[in-house]
C-alpha cells in the first residue's frame, strides 16, 4: 500500500498553522468527549552518550479515526557533532484497518502542534479584548507560539519578548519576527504588530494581557506580584519532571486548566504547586477541551487570572500528521512510497 | 538526513535468512550479557472494528548500538475488504545521536526474525545428529521456520508438515516447499530434503528429532506420550495470553529455555504450565542467549527433552532492520529519503 513519507522540509512546505489549530482544537474537544485514548508513555534515559527517548502514542476516534506513535530522541551532545539535538519519527495508521497512512519527521509536527496548543489556551481563556502578549523564551519554539496566537487573536498589537538568559537573543528574535511571520508562516496581515525585546520582565508582564512561557527553565521565572488582574497564562515549556516557569503561588488564586489533567499534575507547570501542597486536584477546573465542548465554564469575569498548563499529548501529533497527509494530497506535495 | 525507507517487497529482496540468523544470535547473546533493554509493551484492543495493536520497543548496546519501536496492527475483518490482516511499521535510530536510520514495513521483518529464532533454538538445543523435523502449522510463518532450520541443520533430511485443521493444506504446503526454499529463500542445496504432509501426528512426532510449533492454537496439540527421548521442541506460535500448542505436562521432565524468561512465563508456551502449577520459575534453566554466551549449559545428554519457548522481542526486529539497512547499501537496493 502507498504510505506518505514526509521529511522536515516537506512538512514545512505542507503544513499551515490555521489548519493545525483547527485540528488540535477538534482533538481537544474529542478528548473531553472521551473519544480518544492516550496510551502509556514509554521513556528511557541513555547514559553514554547522555540522551532521552520517549514514545508517545494514542488513538483518536470520531471522524478523524487514526492511531499511531511518535518516538522522540534528545541527545544534548549532538551540538558538538553538528547534528540536531532533537530527532524523531511519527507513524500513523488508519484505525478501521490498521493500514499505515504515513511516516514522517516528528520535529516540525511537534513545533506546530505545540504552537497551536498554547494559542488555543489563549483564545479559549484570555480576555477577548487582550492587546498585549508577553513571551518568555526566545528559542525556536517561541515563533510558533506567536504565529498561532496572532492568527487566533487579531486584536493583539504588541508582543514583548523576554529571554532570562540573554537580552541580546531577545533583541535578535524581536527583529527577525516580522520576517519569520511572513516567510515561515505566510502571515501577511499583521504588520501592525510591534515586537519588543524587554529586559525588565516585571514591567513587561505587568503591561500584558496574555503570557506564554516556552523555555526549558527549572526554576520559576514569572513572579506572582508582576501579574495584573485578568491576565491569562499559557504555560507550555514545562513538560517533564522538574521543569517550571512560573511562581507556583500564582495557582492559588487562578482558574486552572490543563490539556491532560493527570499528566499536567505529574510533569507539567503545576507539578511543583501540587508537590508543595499549594494546590490539589480539586483546584483544577478541568481540561481545555471541556471548555471548547461547552462542558465546563472558561473565564467568567474580566479580572480573574487564568492558567492553561499544556504538556503535550500524542493525539496532537497524530491529528497534525493527518492534516499533513490531507494537505499534501490537496497541494500535490510530499512523497508516497509503496510499503 | 537520509533515512532508509523499505516496503514489504524491498525487504523480500534485501533480507537474507543467513544474515538474520547471525543478527538474532548476536542479540540473544547481548541480551544475556545485559547489553540490551526491552522497554514496556504498549497494547490496545480496538472494539469496532475488532483489532489489536501493540508497540514493542527496545535498545541494543554493544557494536549494534541502536534503538527503536515496532507498531503492529491486527484487524481480523480486513480479510473481507481484501486488505492484509497484519500491518505494521518499524522505526530504528542510532543510539549515539538519536538520528533516524530507517522506517520500514514490519511484517516481513517479523517473519524472518521469528524463523531465525525458532531455528536458533534448534541449533543450540537439539541433538547435533538430528535428522527429522516435525512442523506443526502450515501457515505463512512455517516456511520461515523451515528455511532457517535447514540452513543451521544441514543434517536434516526429512520434514513432516502437520496441519491439525486441514490435511489438504499440509499436502499443498509440502508440495510447494522445495520451490519456496529456492525462490523465496534462495536455498539451492537442500534437494535431498523430503517434505511430507502427515495426518497421523503421533507417528510423525514420534519419528522426529526436532519439533517446531507455529500455529495460533489455543489448546494443546502435541501430546507428551508422542515424544521420543532426546527430542527438542521450539515453541514459537504461543506469544500471547491463552495461546498454547503443547501438552503442559511435557515441561515436567524437560530442560526449559526461553527467549525472555519473564515474558515466556506470562504469555508464552509455558504460560499454561506455570498457571496450572506444573512448573515454577526455578524449573526454567535460563535464556537461550545465556547458552550461546556460554553462561549456562544447554543440552547435556542425548536422551533429554529440551524446550525453547520463543515469544519474540523487539530487539530481534531492530537488529533485522539494521541488517536490512546494511545489506541494502551493499547491494544498492531499497530507497532513501531526506527526512
């Protein structure tokens, strides 16, 4: 049978953020409606050379109807041998027959669906009149968060970029961003957005309506006292034990949402707050998909603080793979191989 | 980076049983030397349509040094829609960098490594003067068992084929076998081997030195009283809960070996014997790899009964994938894609 084979470059040509957002939203909703299964995580720590691998897998029923697995490898020493640190493959299968549909590079898929996830948290939970966005992190992933958020929130006019380790990096990132939006994401109608690198994080956070955190930090950066009432935070960087980006005290008077409640409590931004006993499971309102499905309330007043903790589930990769396969067919792009 | 992409037909052209046997043997040995890791199995039962999927994964250190995962889907209803019942993909990565090496069809790999495994059990544990082989099962897998065993045991002159459900099927299988050996396995120097379908299983088993069972049976077929002293049995078909091919009483006075001891006790041929209390863990001598590595004894007398319980581990698929990648390079076959 014919199987779609897409490399990193194919995926960049094929995928469109708008479509990925719609797919991720649909999957969040199906998850809340119990139309998905997230299978157990398999992970392993390599000793020599130091590395981590994990296998995430799952199943989406409904009209999407596919299942699959993603293996992602992280080998920090690769930098020294001029090889990417992250490498991975994703395979998807038709859940009616088990026939393979596609095998593809997993890294670009991960970036796209992670951008979509953070932005969906903003659309669903932030104040609709939000004008200013603060991004903590100026790495590769940050541009995906910005692109997706600008698509969903056309009212945003200002984006602060903060890099706790290097202001210079934030400046370079802010300078490049308009071109990245046009070239990499084909977003042509956001010339009015002003990108500003900011050194004084307290000032930037205090002036913003929406915060997205997308760093590998292992100690809290965003302080509770910096936030103004009505702020929304999408916490995306913390996705494994020990990672944390915001003061755990922020959770005490926030409305808390998760992409996957159990996983967020174990390895997400809320891990530390749970471990410290600052919050318990009861304090989590629910999953963002349940808000999308109309099963639980989202933001109810303009002054409340909302937090979306996004740790990532394989279901998002699977639906993004499906979108890639469908778009490739439509556009006549990508490759097929007889398998 | 360039990744090897092989379909079912590519694998048939590329792989050679001799090489697969060497690879599987090396991995069994590395496993005994604790140079491998078998990661937790992920499995799922689909309800509508009925199906099963499992993800097997693992890591081989030493000079092989790769890791990966295989997802295999079984959808029984596919027969009705003219689609294979088994479908799967295998992905392998370099364990120094996490860079993907190959993505390929998993079904032919599974057949080849399973054939090699059963035959290695014969080579390691059967009497070296074995002349007659009895195969229970005349399905697709049986020819792989025969081909591998004939390569390792050139003294075998007679092969009995038994199909408990259809003697006619066994007859057809026996008739086809000489051509299958020549065409599918390129084994040209075994013209002296006589293939005979046999209806009287007691007689066939009693006349044989080696038994290989390769059926999906769920009740014992081979009776204890049929066996002559000194017989070796490689039990390959029983690889999940409830599957069983030989009388569990056979284990009481046999020397028992496993491919993976824990897995065999849970889902292998010995599952029923363990559950019935006929044997305990102590009765299992060890893993076949430990015999190959010279760590434990194999057969010690010409009269003892030996049993090799082979349930299959992902490590065998991974090494077979590596062999395919290396052979493809050597032969200038297969495809590569930029991923």
